[in-house]
C-alpha cells in the first residue's frame, strides 16, 4: 500500500524512526512501522532516558540484573543492548532486501567520551563486537576528537552514524574521514560493500538558535528580520547536500563506486518542528532528495504520513543559498558561531541525559536492595 514513506523512497530518501523503547518492541508497534516502510532506527541517551525512566517495562529485567550484583553502567548497557539487538533483528529483512543499503539501528558511544579519540575508538569497537549485528551503526559525535575516530572505525569495517553535525566545516571533515577510512579499509583487504555510514546533520536546533538571536536584534529593520526567521536550518542543510553531491557524485568517487563502496548519505536529524508557528512537517517536506535519510520522532512521522508534501525539495542554487547567510551576517549573526554553540550544547545535552539515566538506574537498584 502506497503512503508518503513509499513515495519518498521513490525519490531516493529513506525514512528512519528516531525513538526506541521496550514497549514498542514487545507490542509490535516497531514491526508495524517497518511494515509501512520505516527502514532504520536511531537512538541516543536522551531517548533511552525517556524510555527506561518513563516505563515499567524495564523493571523486571533491571531487578534481575541488580540481583546479580552488576554495577550500574553494566545494568544500563544490558538494558540498552537488549533493545538494540531486538530492533536489529526486526530490521534484518530490510537490511537483506536492500543489500545493506538500509535496515540499520544506531547505538551511541558513551557521550562522556566525546572529546577522547582513543577511548571512543575502543568503546565503539567493543560495542560493535558484543552486539554482533551486521546492521548496527555506532554513533560517534562530529567533535574534533570524534573525526579521527570516524576514519579509524570505517577503516576497521565498522558502520558509523556520525552525529551532532551542525556546520559545513565539520561536515567536510566528516566526509574526508569517511573517504580516508574507506581507503584504509581497502588497504587492509576489506570488502568496501560491507561498511556503511550516514552523516547526521541536525536541523531544527539551528532555527531555534538563529530565530532567538534575530528576535533579540535591536535593529529597526523588523521586516528584514522577519524574512530571515525559520530559514537558517533548511538553508544550512541544503548547502550540506550540495557539498555531499560535489564529493560523492564526482569522478573521484567513481573508482570507489566501482568497488561497490557506498556513499555516506546525509541523514537529517532533529526534524521535529520546535516552533508551533511553523508547519509540523516543515523539515521533512523541505529536505527530500536522492541518497538521503530523514529520521523522525513519533509526532513528526505521524504528521508526515498524514499530510506531508512529497516532492524533490533539496536541490537549490548554491549562490542563492549563500545569500541568506550573508544577510544574517548583516545583522551580526555568524553561522559559524551558531553551529559551534550548538555542538557544545548538543554534547552537553547527551552527557546530561546519560548521567541522569545512570543516576536513575542506581536509585532503582538501591530500592531493590533495601
């Protein structure tokens, strides 16, 4: 049965689901989403915090693990990895059907390691090995320390979802890390068709911060400011897509494609609309294009299925796109400053969620042992 997901698939975009919980897995809701065309899943510490602390579904397993004397982080890992493995199994038919193009579930490295290259590599390698699913992607943040880790992991044949990309500069480094990793993997005798990566480019948070800065602007040109609101995120993403095509549709990548290497698809993340004055499908509608992924939370996915507008909307002239940021500069707002702040805040949010979840699990364990 055709729906907006299958229509988008026809334009070369995959729809993934940005959520996970044991309830969804056990109830069959996750399989239901896969049945209507969802072809991947992303998770992060904030999502797991909401899932584990907001439900009783984990209590029985948590009690059992606590009674075994495991420490809190080991308990957390067992809870999370059970969900990840279960979803990986549900998505395995998609992975097989698409020959490894889709059907991935993403698991984040401990966000406390975001600024430690070697420990990120060690942790990502360990998680990939113990989950032991070909359709697992390890999420690594696009921090200065994360970039060299990406190259190393791809060079070892480990699938990577590069997360928290906000700036075009960081995205350039991410693409180069992937291409260098492919070369390393080939030199090690690896089959390039067996490794995959997506580059998670965050969207709505850009508008939230830019709109805030514009609203605080003291200049009297209110009409000029109004015309810039709600456009920064889409403009930034479209420029990123332009950069993606320059690298992966180039003659230089032909040699890799002949060896069955995959492009590193841009994945549009944070696509739920934060501002109630904007359309609830603003970002899904505006970012449809070939060789891309859009990962959506519940409400956004539901809205897109109901009234999303499906058409190729990503391709736009670079000169016109860059004019927007020139206009922002005229109001004293520099996109590089915006994206730097967002990366720092994004890492902090995931660290806070992870640490808060560990404390919540610890509190539950204490209740059990009292």
